[in-house]
């Protein structure tokens, strides 16, 4: 099998996330909550040549259909990724990512004095206050951060 054939090999059923920023696939899997310990067949291709972006990562998760609620969580890390839902080798849904209105428990607040960084068992929560560029406001300390500050 040539390298190209391997990369384009289709899955029968599942979710393919394409055009991930090169090198970010493992971070994306962690945010999606997919560790591999569930026994699912997961293919991760990193730093694949891409006509559009130079290099990209691709993730294929077989027999799993990820909801947009879940996949949208990765939009701050890789805003131009596309999610393809595959059934019987056909792409039945191709959806771009959308920035969610809030991010719960995903990122740590960069403010060391924020209550979420104390010993209190409080889950972090950020609200999207601006889309382009994305700005996030911490629900607890009220500070506003760019996406690179919280990731
Ligand atoms: Zn905070």
C-alpha cells in the first residue's frame, strides 16, 4: 500500500476530522474525550501534506458519531477543521466547526487569583464575548482572554 492510499483509506462508519492544524491531533483527541481506552479503532495522521494548508492532521474514529456539541469544543484550537460523518463509506454530513457560546471545564483560567485556581472544586467556565478574534470571559473572575491565553 502506498503512503497516499493509506492516508485516503476510507472508514465504513464513523467520524473523520480533517484539516486539523498540523501537530494538534493529540490535543484535539484529548478535548474530544477520546483516549483510545474505549477500544474504538482510531487512526491519527499527523503532518500530512495538504494543498490548502501545507500540512495538516487527520483523525478517524470508527463506529462513533460525534455530535456537533462535542466537536465544536475543538474550534478554538483548530478553527478550520471539518467534521465528516461517514455511513457505509459515504460522507452523509460535512460540517464546519462553530464556536460554542461557552466552554465548561476545558481550559484553566490564566488568572492565578481566580477562584477556579484555588482549592475549591469549581469547574472553569468561559463565555465567548467576541468571535473574530475569539475572546473568552471567565465566569468567575470576569477577566477577558484571547484564545491563545487559555489554551
Ligand atoms: Zn478566572
